[in-house]
């Protein structure tokens, strides 16, 4: 490890990422995204938000999900992330790979962007837009939380702000220190903020409680997206009673992040029912790769086209369960259907390519993650993979400093 890399890792550790680089890999490279492309992506995200918040979308989309996801909710998640691939041969042909309303890494990304910019001397290039300082991002996140609680309750709540995740993730998860950072920035505002597992909360019939203190606001990091495990019964009760703000929640997941939605967004077959307008369709079709829900009647077609596809579990996350074309055949797809394991097949989109740090013959494949709230971008991020076909963040890959460039 050279001196500059050691300086970066030490700065990240001091700032709240103590497991860099041993357990949390950060690439010693960066990517620059032209501002013209970011302007197009901004317009796309606003269109995505407009389409997915219409009453026609809400009335038709949640039909195939558990009942808890059906009633409309007003919470807006403040750490939604859109993942894009920018093909190396034509970055302007960028494609949305998926949307996450429960994305991890936004505070880590803010630290990486700023410290890499300072330590690697990117400030000497005036065409690179300076990333926000971490304090600026922290203040903006706290302002988002404050807006959400005021919009939901009509006033600011003085009860507990609870960051909820499963016990194992809080003890050993890769992003547990990010949750500690999130708790800290809320506490800096003078708010009661805590971390807890679902086993630590209870519903008394009128209030959600943590250590006998009323919880008014839950930042939900669980990946049990519909809270089907019994341990979530207190959260389900509070949510259904409308007494507690929870985001993300089953409704936001069902209407924004469920991978089945990519089929509706990528293809015009359901536009009339969903209220998608002609200009919106043109934009969506240009930038959402064609996606198909795995069904009994399309198995043979998908197998014939598998070299052009990647197969993803509907409720997967962090690339878990992803299948490449070499892992897929007719027998396997039919077995997935028999077991009730929902999958989508998405047209494969190449990533951009970066040279690995300090070498001319090692390449990394990068994606772009855009963080936005209520249609407005507030942070860029990325991941650099050592493999082009799956997300493999082992060194020299890792989370990737990402900047706008004029």
C-alpha cells in the first residue's frame, strides 16, 4: 500500500469507517460522469417519480404483493438510490438497472467522495465538480428527516427516532458503522435517536415502544421487505394503525423497488392502464433495459435469449441470487418456478471500464449510483467490480469515488 492510499484509508477510518480496507473495500480509483449525462439522468429520475406516484400506478401495481403493501402511504424514503450502467462504448446510452428505496452506503459514499477528492488532489482539476463536505450531506439528511416527520405528523415529533435492522446486521453487518453515523447526525440535532433490532420493540395497542419510550419515526433497514416474519408484528401493527412513520415500508417497496416493476417500466404493454404518457414511454424505453418476469409461458423464449440476459431474484439485494447466462437452463428456470422463487430476466447492459490503480493491464467495471430525494439528486456514488458480469468488490475493486465533470 502506498502512502497516499494509506492516508485515505486512515482518514476514512477516523471519519467513521473503521473496517476500511480489510472488510469494506474502497477502490483506489475514481470515475467522472459528464454533467450533460447527469442532467438526463436527473430528468429520468423525476419522470420515474412522476410515473410511480400516480394513482393509476398505485391502483394497479400492488395487486400481486402481500396485503400489507396495498394501502397507499405518504412516507418518502430519503435514501433512495438508482443504479445505472453507462456502456463504455457509448455512455450516453446509459440504462437504469434497478431502483432501491432501501439503499446502503450513502453516508459512506459522501465520506469516500470528499476524502478521495482532497487526498488525491482532484481539486486541482477545475472541471471536476467539488463533492459536498460530509457535514453538508449530514445536514441535508437531517433536514430530510425533519421534513418527513413534519409532513407526516403536522409538527415535529420529540419521540424516539429508531433506526431498525436485524440483530445480526447491527452486530456484524458491513454497513453497521454507517447506521452509527446516521444515529450520530440525528443526535447532533438534539433528537432522541437509537439503533434497535425488531425483537426490541413492542406495540401496546396504541403506541410503538422501545425500552418503554414512544417511537414516532422508524428508519427501516430490514431486507424482509414485507415484514412477513413474526418478529415484525409490533412494527406491522404500528404501521397499519398509522401512528408511526416508517420508511421504507411495504408500500414504497411494492411501488418503487420490487424488480417486477422493471417489466412495466421497460415495456409499453401496460401503459394505458398505468397512465404512462407517450413522452414518458419514450424516455423509459430508451433507458430501462427490457425486462421479463419469469413465467411458465416464457421459459423457452428466455432460454433461447439467455446470452443477452441476466437473471435476478425479485426480492434480491446486493447481487444475492443473481444468475448469469452460463448458470441458466430450461431445467433450472422451471425448478425456480416450481419452488415459487420469483425471478426477472433483464437484458444485459455492459458497464463502463476503468483501469485498475497503478497498473496498465488490470481493469475494473464500474456502475453509477445516484441518490435522490423527492426527485432531486443530492449525491453520486459507484462500485468498481473486478468482474464484468457480477458485482465483485474484492480489491482492487470496491466502492468508488464518483464526481460530476463539466
